C-alpha cells in the first residue's frame, strides 16, 4: 500500500501540469482542424482517444519523477500501457471504419460502405484490442472466452429475430444482390434507392423522398429487381401508334430523327447505341403500332426522356401530317340482326 508523503507532491504536480498542457494543446489542435471540411471526419473519431492520451501522457510523466517502489512503479506502468492500448484501439477502430468506407466506395466494394460493414470492422478491431489489453494486464483470456461462449448460447436464444436479421444482413453483403446507391424494386411493390444496409434493417428511399425500413430477414427473402445490375444503363421502350393511312417508313424515319435530336439535348438520354424502331406490336384494332427503343443512363432518367420524346414526336407528327388515331370500332349489323321477329298478327 502506498502511503502519502511529501515526495508524492512533485509527481502529482508534474502529472497535473502535463495533463493541463496536453488538454490545451488538444483543444487548440481540434479547433483548428474542425474549421477544415476535409479534416472534420477525422477529428470526430479522435476526440475520445485524444482525451485518453492526455491522461496517459500525464501519468507517464508523473511516473518518471516519482520515487516509487519497483513493484508499485511496475503496476502503474502496466495500467498506463493498458490505457494507451485501449485509446489506440478506439482510435484505430474509428479510423479503419472511416477509411474502409471511403476506399470501399472507390474500389466498388459493397460491405465497407454500409453501416453493417463498418460495424463489423469496428467491432473486430475493438475485440482484438480488448484481448490485447487483457493480456497486458496479465489476465488469462481462455476462461473469459469460454464464459462468453456459454453465455452466447443464452443470448442467441433470447435474440433470435435480431440475430436472424444480422446474419441476413451479412448474407446481403456477401451475395451482393444490392448495394448502397442502387435503385431496386421489391416484389412487395416498394421501390427506391438503397440508403444503407444496417445490422438489423435495410433503408430504402423512395422517389417521393420517404424512407422505408425493411428487416434484413425480409429483404433476403424478397424477389428483388435491381435496376443497376448488370449496369445502370437500360433500354427505354416508347410505344407509338399512327393511323393506317401513314407510311411506315416515314414514321420510322421521323421517330429515329427525333430520338437522335433529343439525345443531344436531354440529360440521361443516350445516342449510343443508336435509337431504332420496330414495327411491334404491329397491326392494332385501329392503328399501326410501333415501338421506339433507345437507351437511358439510369432508371430515373427514363421519366424526363419519355416526357421530352413524346412532346417532340407529337409536334413532329403534326408537322409531317401523320395522324395519331382515336380508338374507333366499326360495328357491322346484318338486316336480320336488327329487324325483330314477325308476330302472328303480321
């Protein structure tokens, strides 16, 4: 047991002074970095670890000037080392989660960009750091791991739904049917952009700017149409009907010309591959039915493209004298069909 003596005053004052100076330096440095937008993401995860570093530095400085017994000094050094490892672990976990998110997005990786992917990276780093701290303090890790294994069975039984969603999320990350930023449509009718795949649920932002939260287990069982696979570019089919008096060759030429003009002016409408026309479905009840086929850069680009194409086609048809017919049905009745049967008096 360490008894109070005047000799302890010097290390206490030394450690306190070092902590105060370190805290002031930390405050000035974080304040300066916070003003830069590029450094703000790095400053946020470093706040807590940097605070621990100030106390570690103060404790180490106090220990250097303290006249302590060898055993007590060794014990203090051990705790200071454990505190340093813990702070470095927290800082490293936050930094790795941040780095993997940015680099994963650049490399086209799905898992690191999602909340679940970053959580896995952070948890794995903290778990390894915790084992190192326990080993540094001289604690045997094997009994702790055994106890965690036994307790994990009870936790697994109590959290079956949560664990099912967690492993379903891992399945989504491994199989990669969807990724953050993809536009998807589920068999339930929900469609929109994938915002995040978390440890429990997947968030989808619909076109009206609402967020739909879907449990990962439900998401893994759903039939998903991913409009970003195999690539975001997709075909746009615009049906066009004209009267039977129209010249099919003229209609085809007009449609291709207007599509090429629109591709040069409408964002998201592509001129390569070149737009083309097919006489499909063909002969309708009251019209000749064509299909204009062109390419758009992404799923949502089709709305503006269809809007502009239909306006331009209508104006060009009017200028060319090509008629868009109204639905007309001709009913032919034989005289026997509308003259009623004769009566006995007749």
